[in-house]
């Protein structure tokens, strides 16, 4: 006892200090961000038509911000509630970050193995088409040391054929504003923009 406090042996002080340092590291938030995208990797995309076209990229959260810590990263995909759907090799991390950014956009089905069969590449289908992708230097994926992003895949429909429909667009001058093409005359040559509610815009010229 010195000056009102107990003087721990040197070995105990080192262990205690190491424990505090470890806690600080575990609680530190990782800089940077990850985002799902296409093969070009330059745009954040969160809606896809197939799991085969989902890529993962990462870097600063915004221009001028700190990037991701350099090194090797593990990856997994879960449902939003955390149910595992696919995970990367936990011995050899598949993602490399250099200079705060992913070396390349990584195609998820190429770097993950299905949770239902770890011998098969890819990731299982979510129950509602919504997915959460994780990247971390720690293979246990602690929340404070991981980056995540959500995305949706529209191909999931619970089986069966996909419903299809034909959309007919007619432009006419509605002189009496009754919503009916009374004289049957159509206005042709106008561009019509058809948006499917995601990232796709189809432009057609009316007849």
C-alpha cells in the first residue's frame, strides 16, 4: 500500500493494461463504408434482379472522409435478423483493402459459400428478398468492428412462374378532360418514360 492505493505486481499491471487496451480496440468504430454495387463498382446500388449481379465495394463514407483500415477482410451475408445465408473462407480472407479502398469490386457469389452447404459457392435465398452484407477484419464479425449494407434482390418469388403483363401507353388530346379518347385520334412521336420503381428506366417512343 503506497499513498492510499495498492501497488500491483508488475505482471498484474501489464495484464490489466492489456485488458483495457483490448476493450478500447473492441469498442472503436471502424472508419469508412461498404456498399453493394455492379461490376463497375462506382455507384451505390441496393436493388438487384439476381444474386449473380451483386458486387461489394468499399472506401470512404463520403469524399474527404477516412477510408477503411487497410488489410484483409472476411465477408458474410445474412437476413436482416442475422440469420446466416453465406460466408467467406474464414482462413483466407477474400477482400483486400489498400489505401482505404477495396482493391476491386468483389462479386458476392464468387467469394461466399452457402450456409446450407459450405461446399457450394454463393449464398442462400432470404425469406423476404432482403439481405445484409458484412465485411470485417475479424472472422467473428463483431458489430463494432464490422461494416454492413442492406440490399434487395427481386428474383425471389417463392417459386412458380413470374407474373408478366403488357403495358399499352396511348397519348391523346383530352379536350373535354373526361379521361376518354373520344375521337380515337392518338398523338404519336412522343417519348414515354416507364420507371419500374427501382433503378431501371425504359424509354420508348409512342407510335
